[in-house]
C-alpha cells in the first residue's frame, strides 16, 4: 500500500484483494502484515492471500482474484449500505 494513501484520512477504501508470494523479495511478509493491519484499522480488512510463488501473478492468484471479484459483483452498493442477493 502506498503510505500516502494510508496517511490520507479522507480516503475511504473499497473492498481490497491483497496477495503476496511466499518468496516475494519486494513485498515481504512483515510489509504485507503491516499493510493488512493498516487497511483493517482503516475499516477495510482485505481478503488476503499468501501463495506459493514470488512477485508474480499465477494460477493461485488468478483463482482467488476471480473469486473475490465474483463475490464483489454479487453485492449492490447503495450509499453506505449494501444489499446481498
């Protein structure tokens, strides 16, 4: 997460899918954990995934992202509330 976005208290975060590979050297586990905690503290607990891989998009990420998007597409957001079908 860009720190300037987390620092901007005027921003409201939508649903977030956040993933990292177990061997990711850029997005380390501690950085990932800190970002998950920061998003959660801002009221947007992400759907997170740690997958077998590095800093890459692979089949596990594609499947989890598809499920996340499928779940998100079943909600109708109206103002601050949402309706589940």
